[in-house]
């Protein structure tokens, strides 16, 4: 009867009453089609989908170049987790890559080329006479050579073996050449270079192989090429080779572990009540000093009370070694202290040896003043503010140098944030609460408002309520996209004044 009829709306309403624990899914992906399918799948599961990017593993100041695959960076992080810096990873799949760091933990770079199966398929597809060799057949033949102690002969007597031995020789020769140059570059002047704080030193020169063909690579890079192919006599390179098929997963685990440690340390930092005046700090800016280093060092000189703050919070005034100044929040100060721990002083010029008036003034320019960090907003604030225009307005502070005497603040250095929104997400995540955002669904623009920020457990997320009543949780990547989308389409928001 009608009283017992269950509708889809009733089922949805009932399901929303039940408390459901969301699972967190961390994704490293370089295939946009796969990511789209995964997002659709997770839309029907109570979950937080966190798509990691390259910056989560290595910052630009750590040598990461734009466009470097996040899978390569994740694998490097996994290798560092096990063996430390310097690290070298060979990843054998559809494409074969190698990526490396030096003893200071900076990314050296790497190379990309076709994988074993891609090479074999290319020969089969582009010629009439050469046969197709499956991946299973390749692996079985490699296994057979290792177990029997009879490597594939250099002068093969059948077509398939001739194809395989040539491909294997190419990878083995190239791999050893890469290892030789890695040792030469990454281990030079060891006595002057130290790995970053909290990471190990790869004393045994362990090279890690991963990916679908990682096991084959591991054999080919062993002494005597693992018995897969015939090897020339003489091998004076001192290194070890390990295989790990799950290197990317360990890389993800490593950064999540670092995230948890950082959160605990930051919580202790904020509760400690310890004075930080006199401590050395470091920060990355978009300008370079004379020596090409864009990490600027300075000292905390005083605590500055935040005007009109009922919680009696304060800013920390930082005076940089070149004469610039800025006021920063405790959140930013923690990050600056951590960066200084990692990089320390400049290699060739300690603060006490610097020119008294700083490099810019010595070059005939007045020292500049940096903008202060924007004041964090309380997550419970009900203020209605339009979409953020970045960078945010600087917090009020005294001007103590440059043209401040005439009431005119000098030009600020631009912080090294090619994406100011991304920087704000990291430095002041609460500031997005009550901001308007928008998102494209199947070609239609939907507007909404961020109602809360939740970082009680990782991963943190921002909850958005759309104007049509739908709701969604944003990971950092989603929030950045939604804010940028709104900055472009906000003029069409009919509820912008709400």
C-alpha cells in the first residue's frame, strides 16, 4: 500500500541520518582519464579523495622541475624512506624512467624512455618479419636464464632471443652508465654535504628498481647482469641493487607520516608559550640573492601584539639579513623555523660576515619591506566576505625602514608562490571559511559556500554547501580549483552578497 512505499528520496534521507566514517584515499596518478573514473567511483563512497601532486613530495627549492611526474617523485620519496639520500630509482613500465637525488636531498633530475615491452612491441608492429613477444614470455625467459645459470647469448641463434638480448643489453648498459654518473655527481665532496634533517644517508649506494619490470631491471643491474645476459669482465662500480614493487606506496606513507609528525610538533609549538625572539628562520622568496639562493635567512626580533584580537595573539617580527622585515603568524613562524633547520645558513656567507646594510642597500637601493602574513580568521566566523583576491591584505604593522618615514611603505618582495591560492591553503586554511566558491558539473556552473574547515584528523578538508542544497568535502586540490573557478565566474553568482 501507499504507506509502505519506499521512494529514492526517502532512502536518501534515511541514509543521511546514519553516521558513516569516511575513508581517506590517497592517489598518485599521471593519467587524467583514470583520475576521472576514480573520482566518479569515489563519489558514491563515503570518502575523502586526496590527489597528491609533486609539491607534496619535493618542493621546487628541492630541485623539482615543473612537469616532473608525481609518480617519479613519489617513488624517489619511497627510496629515501628506505635508504636515504642520495637516491636513484629505475621505474620500469610502459615507459622507463630513472630519477635521482644528491646527498643534500635535492632532485638531480632523470630520464624517460620506452619500456621493455614498448620496445619489443614497436619492433613487432613496425616490421613484417619480427614476431610479437608477450610480457609473460619475457618474464618466463628471464626466470629461466637466472635459474639455469645460462644467460641469453650475445650472438643469439633465434629471432625472439635476438630481440630480447638486444633490448636487455641496452637497458643494462644504459643503467650502469646512469649509476656511474650518479655516483660521480651525488657523492662528490661528501664531507661537505649532509642529507636534510630527519633523513638517512645512503652510505651503501643502494639503487632501487620498481614498476612492472622492476625485477628484470634489478637483475640486469646486478654484477654479471644477474645472469640474464652475458656480461663483460670487470666491474669496479661499488653499489647495491634492490627491488621494491610498492615504492610509490611507501612514498605516500612517508609523507603522511611526516605530515602527522609536523602536526604534532606544530601543536606543541603553539602551546609551548616559549619565546622565539632571537631564533634564526628561513623563507623562500621569488627573488634571488647574489649567489642565486632564493632562501632568505633572518632572525625573530620581537613579538607584535595583534590589534583588536580578543585572544591576545601576536605576530612575530622577522628581520632578514638583507635588511627587509615582515610580521608573520605563529603558523608561518613554525614553517620558517623548520625550513631553517633543513637548510641552515648560507654555505659561504654567515650572517655576521654579511655587509651591515644588506646587499640591496650596498647596490644603491633602499631596503624593501615584505608584507606581513594575513591574520587567520576563526573557523566559526560568520562574516560574509566575497571571494578572496590573492594576495590578501597585509596585517597592520609599524614601518621601521625604507620610505616609511614619509608614510609610504616600500615595495614588498613577492613571495615565491606561483600560485598564491595554494600558498594560502597551506599557511591559513581557516581563511576560506564563509568564502564563495564554484564548480563545473557536466558543463553547468554551481555556486556554494565553504562552511567549515576540519583538521581534527588527516586529511584535513573544507566542507562546501552548494546553493541547491548539495554538499561536498574539498581536499586542498579541490579547494584551489573551486576558488580559481569562482575568481573567473564569480560575476555570475546571484548570491554573492549572501
